[in-house]
């Protein structure tokens, strides 16, 4: 017995043959092998291999007989053996057959390449191709097709282009299979024009080739060319395949054309594809994406067979159209039908829960994942992080995030955005630093979220760094990103930097960008500049929207431009067809109330086309407190407490009104109501950026490492100010205590602590920037003016309403805030 046969027998499992006919085949071969020439015997073996393609035992036994009959040197027969073994996944045996030949023919090499390719082992496919080239074998279209398919799957651009050049040099571009592979490769790497020229030059094009080119146009966003090619296909009398229809439905989704989608639907019915699950699923998907959910339901409910992909498409369509509860009903139907679900199903449902902030349902889905043993893959984990973040459950989001082994930029961004949107801006900045340390490249969404965090905290140095990062990555020329950068500079008090970004000539400005600049001027107290930008916007043909007028009215309010603001309000609808909403009325009331025109403000409220709510009445109450109009203030307070009993800010303002007239009994009553209803006054908090760190102070804070030095310097400043004529304004202290205690409480306000720390920690002459979460009180405003003159430094304070730029004892607000 030959040694090769001994080696082969090791592959054969020790089990009895189950097919009686096999002995008949073997006896036939034994009977004919000496009386016939080798060719008929080889043909018999070829027939046997074809008939035994579903039984591995027979294939191995036939192989043994081939060796016994000394036919193992026939390369064509061996190529069929390679094919038979590879269909069972026996690559070791297939490679054994191949390796018996020191000089294999190209068709045998092709068989081995095809075996690897069929199993997705594309690296081995390319290694075989390189071996063929090294042996100087003459490649054919099959060789090039298999090698190019491997390059496409491995995204190996350079090797693939080399194969295309070799194939073209050998005149293979008219081969249907290789031509389709070339087109498919080229469109994957964005070489659509080259693919189109190649397609036009091809003499013989099958439907696969047409589909590759149509899909190439679709993926490149050239839907018109895709449909034009489809019409050419029909003109040539070629019948479209399901793959053609699926590509065209994707094109409809990209352009959002419902009529075109319905035309494709009609084509599906005309071609007799109304039972094709893949095609019908693509229609369900496209109707959902375009927004015609009724048509999606119609197709879905009439499908004779529904795959899990079909169910997922219908559920996803409902989510995209805001029909979250209907998506859960579909999920219940899916489970009731005995069907299972996969991570795609759960991801869609989690996105639905995120839309409506349904934390409880999200937790149930999380439980389903754990109970059913679904793998918490990247997409599923990111969906959970997004859900918990949007529902305000930031601890759960952090827990899921920390448990993830592999995170991509989308996951990091979801967590970062979650922290930012839930008021954890400093945590978001720390997470970004960690992200950089781990070498994760940020995308546009990450950076813009970070810009918003810097804007919220007034973190100018970090904001500039992120802006530079956006510029380096070519993200800074996107309108949305530029809007965020302008907002950041404006909220950090750097209005000149905001102007510079806004005046960038490389970007076409839309209404959102113009609005951001108007808002920036407004919060910094530059009302006239805001109106000027608005006039430029009108001159350039940009149509203002509701946000434009909100920004303008706020700018006028913060700058005391009462007549200008009222004029803009009156012209909103007449000149620009923008109907005033409740927020616009609230801005107009604020405008009048800040100016002390409280009777006008009350009359304005009475003429409103709807009942006033907190947004409208709160500015009036604030104006009453500022201008000491106690009678109007108490009337307004009564209406506010009846309309919004759970807003702590209202109680604080009402208590302030009573404190102005020394009604301490009423102040105690209001504070008692707050305690009874579980409401707490938001504590004052101020932050300052020094070096690369953000330092945060609370009122009366003694937790800072430098607190003793801060309070000592604060006392020195107080004595110097009193010598210059400063008299404390204690009217804003809501405590029935003696004047000395009131003064002590005032000097513990958070912005004063932050300001003194800035004076001690930064170079002389540098600007001090402070961000406060509440409105600056009158006494702090006076104190900051004094200090700016005494130390000859600019001090910028951003409170909850606006910016105050203090220079030489004056404030940019003109004491009007």
C-alpha cells in the first residue's frame, strides 16, 4: 500500500458505510480499471464525486480508490477532489491534495483559491494568487476574479489595483465575471468614474455587472445615474434581479422620494417578485425611512413569509417615525408568533425608549438582553449608554460604559454627550482627556459636544484647544460646528474671537449661524451690534426665524433698547410672517420690566392671545423687585404661586420682594412653604479657569486648599473699599439677622471667592473670567466694579442671564441687568 494512501486513511472516520450503492461503484471501477484506458476510469471517478457531494465518507473513500488506481497524478481529477473537500470545510485534506503537485496547473490553483474564498479565508486566497505569480503560471479570468474578490473583502486597495492592471493587460476586461468584480472593487473604493468607463467599454454585461454599477452609483449618492442605468437595463431587454430592486430602493431612501419608491413597488409587482422576502423587506425599510408608515405596514402585513430582518425593518420604521408604542406592539407580535429577536431588534427598541425617555421600558429591555444571553456587542452597549444618558440615569450609563471592553468613537461620544447634557460638563472634559490618553480619534460630534461643555463652564483655554482640533481635522468649516464655536467664544466673553469665526469667508452662512452671532452680542450686552448683524442678514436675503427674534429681543432687553425691541416685536409678523410665540411675549415683558415700565408690562400681558405662565410672569416679578414695585410684585407673585407651585426660583423671588420691605414674617412663611414642598434654593456656585484646571467655589466655601489666603485678601479689599466710600447693600440677604451678619454673608458669595482666587493666582494685568450659575446680586455687582478699578484689571462675570465686563470701575451692562 502506498504511503500516501496510509496518510489519507487517517482522515477517514471509523464508521460503517451507510450507502449500499458505494460497493457497487467500487466493484465497477475494479472491473474496468485494467480493461479500459484511464480516461473512462477518470470520468467514472468524476461522476462518483459529483454524486457523492453530500457525503464526506464517500468522498474520502473515492479519494482512497483514486490513489489505489494510481490516478492521483491527474490534476483535473484532483481539482474536483479539492472542491469536494472544501464544500465540507475539510481544508486540511483539500490542501493535502493540492500539495501533492510540485508544478500545479492554474485550474488546480483556482480550485484551491475558490475553496479558500468560499470559506471567507481571503488572506489565504491572496497568498495562493501570489504563489501563482511567483511560479510564472499564466493567470486566467477566474484567478483574477477570485483574487480581486479577496482584495475587496480585505479592503486591500493597492493589491486590487495591481490585479486589475494585470487583468486588463491580459485582455480579461470583457469577461463578465472579472468585469463585475472590477466594477464592484472600484465602486467600493470610490472610483465610480473609472468603474463607469469600464462598464461602458464592456461588450458582454450580465445582470451581476449591471447590479454592481447601479449599486456603485447608489453608494456614491448619485441616485439619478442609478435610475438612468436601470432604464437602460430595461431598454436592453434584461430582466432585473432582486438585487437590482434592493439597490433602487436604497436610492429612493437617499433622496427621500416617495413617488419613486411607489414606482419601484409597482415594478416589483409587475416583475412577479411579490413573494420575494428580501425585496419586500427592502420596501418596508424604504417606506419607513421616507415616512410613509402606512405603506410600510401594508407591505409588511401582506408578506407571505417574514424574516427577522423584515420584523426589524418594520420596528425600526416605527421608531424613525416616532411611533414608539407601535414598535413595542410589533415586538409583542414577533414574540407571540414564536419568532426570536436579535441585537438589531433590541437596538431599535432602545432607541425608541431614548426618544420618549422611557427609562423603565429601557431597563426591561436591558433585562431581556441579560436573560436571553445576547452578546453585549459594541452597538448594543452604545445604545444602552445613549438610553440611560437621555433618561438622566447617568450612573447606569457610566456603569455600562465602564464594563465595555472595546469602545469606539461613537461609544465615547455617547457617554461624553450624556455627561454634558446632564449637567456634568467637567466630567465630560475629564472623559475627553481619558479618550485622548487611550488614543481614540475624536469625530465632529465629540468635538462639538466638548465645545458646548467649554461654553457651559466658561473654559476658554480648553475651548480654544478644541477649536484648533476642529480646524486641524477640517471640521471647523461645517456650519453646525462653527455655530458651536461662536457660541463658545461668546459665552466665554471673547466676542472679538466670535466675530472672527463668524466673518470666516470660507463658509456660506445660514440663519442658524447668523442667530448665533446675534445671541453672542446680546448676552455680552452689545444690543446695537446685534441689531446691526440682523440688518446685514436681511440685506443678504436670509429669512429670519423665531430664534432670530428671540435673540434680538433678549439683546435689546439686556441693553435697555426698549423702543427698538418693541418695534422689532411689532414687525415680526407684518414684515417677516413670523408669528410671535409665548417666548417672544415673555421677552417683550422682560424688556419693559427691566426698564421699569411695569404698568405697560401688565397691560401687555392682558392683551396676550393666551394665558400667561411662568415664562411671562417671572420677568415681571423680577422687574418689580428691581424697581421696588411691591404692589404689582405681590399680585404677580400670587399668580405665579398658583400656576407653578414646584418652581423654587419663584419662591426665592417672592421672598426677595418681602425682604425688600422687611416683611420677615412673610419671608419665613415662604421659606417654610418651600421646605414643606421639598423645594430647595439652588446654591450659588462660581467657577474660574486657572492654568489647565477649573476651580469651583460655593457660597461661604472653606474647602479650597487656599481658602485662608483667599479670605485674608478678601478682608483687605473690603477695608480698602470701605475707605473709598463703599456701603454694603444688604437688601438681597433673605435672613432676619443683624447688619453685621448680613455683610459677612455677602462677603462669602461664591463669585467674590472665585475673583480673589483669580487675583492671587494669575499674572498682574491679565483678564479674570468667572462663571456663575445664578444672577449676580446688586452688592456683588458694586463690589466687582470697585475691585476692577482698584487692581486695574478687566473682570468678566457671566451669570445665568448675561455677561458683565468690568473695567475701571464700570460695567458693560450700564448697571442695567
